[in-house]
C-alpha cells in the first residue's frame, strides 16, 4: 500500500475508484454510532497487461472485509461497494 501511494499512477487509479462511488450514487457517508459494527475495507491492486506483457492499466478495487461479518447480525445490513 505504501508503495502505491508513492506512485502517481496508482493514486490516480485509487481516486478513479472512489469517484465511481460518487458518480454511481452507491454510498453515503454517515456518522458512526457507538453500537454500530463497522466493516473495514482493503485496497486490491492489479496490473492489467497487454498480449506482449506490457502494463497498460493499473486496476484498483476497494473491497469490504467480509470476514469480519457475523452471521445473522451483519449480513442484512452490509453493502458491498461495486464500481
């Protein structure tokens, strides 16, 4: 992650991913309530290659840490970010 933050190509890809949430109107920021169980997120980085093996795109996804969910508690109230 720290290496990605030092590379402007990855930073642009991360910003594009966050912009997709806004453009598609798939999230809203809400204040955290004490009793609220917050599901964290991770950045997933991947280089897209052409047929010659050259990098032509940096692909970034922000994914939910689904392994932190508890069956019967979080399943109905958690939404996955999709861009």
